[in-house]
């Protein structure tokens, strides 16, 4: 009744630590709800039953930055909101990732004026850009899968 009887004929399974850690990180990302405009409606519908982000280990959109490791910035960011966005990003535990969802978050969109940040990458480092005005839920899911592929390619030297 030891370990060998429970394993059966499986033998020994070996793998790399990098692969296991990256697999766990990519399959259990917890996104933070940060919807600022019309893109937030599409982000919420990606969580609903028709598209179901739960398939990717994203059961809930977390309201707290201390419980999340993925920030999805959906919508236009004003200069007044920029310090709040940075503070929330700084409160997230490492490792953390950012998806810029929509044209307004990525490059300011049609709002080319002094009050709108012309790209959220001025405030926080962005890992994946999702284009569209507003982008469909399928595009957000594609962006999340692109981020998963990027996380799976990380090396141990990148973790520091």
C-alpha cells in the first residue's frame, strides 16, 4: 500500500521547474476589474456565460489589487485617474501583468486632447494590447491567450 501501488505503471514523471511554475501562473491569473468606459461592458460580457473566462482559470474579477495579478485597463484614462491607476498597479503583488483593452486605453482613441492619457503605457508597463473600439469579447480572450503564451515563455532569470 505504498506509493508504488498507487502510481501503478506510471513510473517517474520529470519536468522543468520553469514549465511547472509558468503553467501554474498562466492557468490561475486573477484579473482586476478596472473598467473606465464602454470597453468595460465588453470585458464584463467576456466573463458572462456566453464566452466564459472561467475556462482559463479566471473565476472572478477581483475588486482589490492585492488579490489580483492581471490588470485589464478597459477604456479611456484621464489625467485625473492616472495616479489612481498607478497606485493600484503598485499595490498588486509580483508577478503582475497588464492588458490594455481598446483604442482609448492603447493610444487615446478619438480623444486627442489634454485631459486624456494618450496610451496607458505612459503610466504602467503594458504586456498585451487589444485593439478595437470597443473590442469584442473574443478579442479580449485572444489577448489573454496571447498573454498566457508569453508567460509560458518566461525564464527563471526573468523572475527576479
